[in-house]
């Protein structure tokens, strides 16, 4: 039993409002994942109300939302984590293969900025 992680470190922060050129869709490759995983993001949001929270999906299944980290309160990107089951990864178990991570804002007015992000998971 070993703790394994995938790290993605973009050289720049990405503006996301759900438009055709400003959407967030990234690949995650896992090897022997089981039990649970943690998605960690650095974010700053243009929204400050919970109903405007962007949806986070793995393989088109909702794993959580990005709660407000508004520019009205913060100047720098803020850490945010979502714990989810590795059952959202593509089968078979233990999960190995390519998966898709998406962040979908409620509307283009509810934009956010995503900096570094990574997924940590338990692997066999």
C-alpha cells in the first residue's frame, strides 16, 4: 500500500468561464488507484455566493463544487481540496488509465482562475 500522486503544474494560471476557449478540461492518468483521492487546486473566483459555485467533474460525474474564494476578499490564489472516491475513475478496479477532469462554472459571469492543481490517491 503506497500513497501515489499525480501532479500538474501549469506555467500560468488559467481563466475559466465555460466558454469555448476558456473551459477547463484536463486528463488525469492513474495507476492502481483504490480507496479515495484528493483533488487539490489553487483558485480565485469571480463569484462570492455559494449558489454560483463551479461544478467539478471526473469522467462527467460530479465530485464536488469550488466554493467561493472571491477576488473581493483575496488577492492571491487560494488552496482548495475535494475528497472523492476513486470509483469515479474509469474501471476496472484497481483503477488504471486515463480520466477526464472538468470544471464547469454556473455561467460565464461566474468565472474563476485555476492555477496549480494535482490529484493524490492511494495505489496498489
